[in-house]
C-alpha cells in the first residue's frame, strides 16, 4: 500500500483487537466508536465526513438515507458481516461505492450456534440453567425437564447456503435426516444426501425440527407465519440463526403458547436488540443475543476479510467479496 496516500477509514464499531491493530497499521483511522454502542445514521455520517472507506457491521443504519448522504470521498463500505440486509446495496451501487461482506469465515461458528439453539431449545437448557443458577434445583427426578431428543429426528433447513450446509453436516453427526427447501436444488456434492423439497409445504409437513438459516431479505419477510407453522407437526422445534425478519413473531409466540411449537431457539430477532418482550416470558424459548459468529476465530477472520476487501479496493483491484 502506498503510505503517502494512506486511505482514511471510519470504524463504526469497536472491532476485535487484532482487527483494530491491522486497521490502524494500514489505514488512517479518522473516526472510531470507542464506546462500542450501536451508532445511528447521523453518527455514521459524522464519522464518514473525512473518510475514504467505512468498516461497519450488521445492524448499522446503512440504509438509503445514510448512503445517499455519504460524502463523495467514500469509495468503499466493508461490512463486518455476511448479512447485508442493513445495507442499501442499490443506493451504494448507484453512487459507485463498492460494498463488500465477509462470507465463508463465519460459516462454522454460525452453524455451531444453530446446533446450540437446537439442542438448547429441544433439551430445555435455559430452564435447567435458570433452575440451577437460581437455587431452585432440589435434586434429580425421573420426570424433571424432559425435553425432546435431537438425535435421529428429521431436520428441515430453510436456506441451504454455506451456513445451512454446515448445519446439515453437523446434523448428520446427530444422525438426523436432513430436508431442505431452496429456490433451486443443490448439486449432489453440496446436497450431502439432504432431501430437497421444491415446495416449502412439503418440507414443513415432513420434519420434526426446523432451522432457519436464510439471510433474510424482503422476499422472505415473515416467512414463518401462522399458515406455515400449522403445516408442521404438533411439538415441532424451531430455531433461527438467520435473521429475525424471517419470523412472524405473533404467529410463533402464539404457537409457543399452544405448544404446537414445543420450543424455539432464537439468536436473531426483529428490531434487535428490542426483541418482542413476549419471547422472554415464554418458558419454552432458548434466547441468545445474536452471537452466531461470536468466536475469536470467526470474528478475527471476519475483520481480516473485510480489510482484505478494502485493501483490494485501494490497490485498484476488484474486491473478492463485492456485493455492490
Ligand atoms: C452476519 O455476519 O451477518 C451475522 O449476522 C453477524 O455475525
């Protein structure tokens, strides 16, 4: 990198220490978020006032209103996420701002979280943990906190992308029969024996457990609605490590109350972090604070991948993970 023209970078979040160190080594960091609290649109604009690039993260307000108001100096936005639903990609493209994401590097971590949700929800881990922590455990009993066994069950996956396929691989270790619904069928080497359903209804009626791993987006908004829930068998377990927007919260909460959905494991929510408070009141939910990719390994790799993309832009090359 030409040190005489060090690109100026705005960091909307406090990133992992090794990522911050590399960003400071290779860029002139002109704005950063030392409080580590989520930023609003005006703050992003203030941070970007003297920047050539922005390193942002999932959930940042990078919608159309922000993108159109960015200064002309901004040539690139790298998001520290695989998801891009917080970014107005068309608006960025229209302004010629390169936008990149961080695919691949968080696949295993997010698939692990999906399995954690599945096990935590099906095996009533949150109830058990609260019982022990709150000193309410009076000892082992034959009927205490009986959950549902995951092993050998039929798992449906919505979104057989990288993360969905990693979940399928892990689920095979639990001897689960994997079903999936995608717009298009995968090649056999990617399918890994999973059963394809071109029609979501056919998958939903075949499964015992459902994992939502799709990245969200307008076409899948409220995908898990009352009608689709009713197609699944009584006592189904539902987990979501994709995006909160995939779920119609009213429908899922109603089904958690009737027991049609026996348990839900949720790592993502609509309007994070202000999730629908009724989820907290459901005894049969296992709730995590969007920590799908939260491992040291994945978070460092995400930061390095984001910086690799910015390095490419400022070296005059096509960034490998360009999404706009
Ligand atoms: C992503 O990368 O999109 C996640 O949701 C954050 O880990």
